[in-house]
C-alpha cells in the first residue's frame, strides 16, 4: 500500500498564477497586464485577444491567460538564452513534493515489511468465515427494461440455469454472461469482502455451498446465477486477497497510532481556504493560515499547496474538492497530515531518496522541459537559427513565437500546452515576471467593448474556449498582483 502521494512523471496541476511574495509594481502602469523579463503584455493586447475570442470574459479566465502568457514567454527566454534550467538546488526545491514522497514511501515500506502476512491457513479461515468471498456468476442484465423484456430475461436465465453443471459453468459463462469482463474468466470475480457487492449478490454467495450452483438471484443489475468456487480452485487469489486485507488492517492501526500520538487537530472553518488552495496552489505557496496542527508540527496553507502540486491533473482534485461538502474537507486534509507524519518519521531516521531515483526525477524534469519547448516551437536551436537568418536577437524571435502560439490558442488553432508546476516554479525563480490585477481588470473592461463591436449578432452560448478554465471559486478574481523581485 502507498500512503504518500504517488509519484507521476512531472505532469502536475496547471499554473494559473504566480508564486512568492505579492507586490504591485505594475499597479502604477495600468496599461500592462503582465511582464516577463523585457517582454510586456499590454492591456490592449489582452483585450483584443479576449474580445475577439470565444472565451468567457471572466476574471479567472483573464488571470489564467495572463499566467499562460508569462509561462510561455519565460520558456522562450530560457530557450533563447540556451538555459537548460539544470540548477540542482532550484530543481530540488521545485520537485519537493516528489522528493518528500520518495522519503515517506521509503520509510513506510520499511515499516510495512515488519507487518505479518497471512499464510494459506489464515486465508482458508477467512474463506470459511466469509470474511473474504469468491464466486463466479452468469449475469443476464435487466436494467432499464420494460416488464415484458424483463420477463424474457428471466426466462433466458431459467433456461441457462437448467443447462448448467459444475463442469460446464465456465464455458456457459463465457458464452452467455452479459458481464463481459468476468465472463471472459469463466464468470470468476476477484475476491471481495463484506459490503463490496450488492446485498442480494453477497447473500446469494453466502447461501451457496462451496462447489455448488445457486438458483436465480435478482439484483438491481439483473439475474445472477452463482457458483461458489471451492477453496482449492481459488487458493492463490485468496491468499493474495488475505494479504491485502491484513496489510490494510495493519496500515489502519499504524496510522491511527501515529495520529493519536501526534494529537492531530484539523482547524475549524478552513473548508473554503482549503478549496482555494487546492484550486490554485501556485498563488498560495506563501499562505500562512494554519490548516492543521499536531505535536511538534503544523500544516500551513503554503505547505498544503506544495503537496497539492504533486497531484497529477488527471486526478481531478480541484473539480472534486470544489463540489465537495464542508464535512469531507477534514478527511481530505488528513491525507496530507498523514503524509507529513510519515515524512517526519522518515527524516527523523535520516531517510534520503536513492541516488538513482533522484537522478531519474531530475532527468524527467529536463525531458519534460525539452518536450514542452519543442511543442511550443521554442526549442533553442530553431530560435538561434531564425535569429541568425533574420539578424535579430534570439529573445525577439522567442517572444514573437510565444505571442503567435497564444494567438493561435485563443483562436482555437493551437493546442493548449500546460507548463508543469516544477518548470513554472524554476522559471519564475530565475527570471523577472509579474502579473497585474489592475491591468487584468482594465483589459476585461476593454475586451467587453471589443466583443460588442465585433459581434452584434443575437447572443448564443459560446463554444468551449481553448483557454483552460480554472475550477470556479467565487468569481475567480485574483487576490493581488503577483510577482517575484
């Protein structure tokens, strides 16, 4: 089992805003939305891009666009300067969630090695007590059927049941069962525990003696015919399932002991703050709100943001946490508190990542950077070649290409290329950048006018925008201008 957040090769949450201390150096220049080194993103330019696109004219969308612009421009700067970003200190800082996970996992695995694993006799006892069950079934589906169709399905199930023997059950299941996945295995299902199947099915399994075939059992899915497999037929999978169950119990006891000894407390009234951090971790890296405490430690908003950055986007955490009730937020927070407790144990025992794992992690970062540059047309060689051919600086070429890509994105001619969080982190630490709240607000005002001029036709629901939509939180407004240096 893995308690800590699993490593996924540098594919993290999208970056919608900046990191570090907030300042508003651009606030005096309301004609600018953002800057990246010497490049400027003007209010006029953003208003034209948004106004002539099909993107919703919302603050969160404009904020996303501003930060995409910053990231793409900084990728261009690094390419123009032939900067590989191979600064080990910065890399390890950016990769902290993964390095922390490596430490925690190494320690957890060392503890788990000492947990007793059941042998075949214990697996047999679990089988006999129905703590773990196994069965094969033939399913005739009835969901959504009219009464007449359901009667036909029942008759089909009766006909099949009349033809069954223990010898031909698997063959008939492969041919007749409408549960195609288990049907391919002769109807055999993986071992399961109490509550993991619908009640009617579980009751049918328990009522059937090992090696025998049940009558027809109805559930919400349809009509089942069950064969309860004898222990010897499924011994291997049962021993494995018993081991999993045993490890789960040991894990539960271990974590409960850690939590009790640490006196963990999740602070009240932090649900919305947790949502804000989960939706937009990058801009909350400096958040000092205490989310949870334990003996000798605490989970601040900024620390939570770091952990969240280690969750791959396909997990859909931001979308799920935005719709989750307040009552589930403490348990969500506890997942990260457990990570912290295990990490603290690892560091107390001087656990460090293995050299080859750390090297692979850094190499993944560099590979992701190279791939991203290539996909954006911002690779160092082609930029240098174009700069030489046109007799202009490489940074000019890179900036023009980044601008062109964003225009294509807004016009739905280009695919959105997310910049992985560690890459964004390193870029924003190495180079000057800024995003202006005031500039974004001004650009939105002008974009509305641009759109009204460009499209006076009857209002229709806009098609999906190419701009990646942040999960909605309030009106999605950025809190402040975000910048470094």
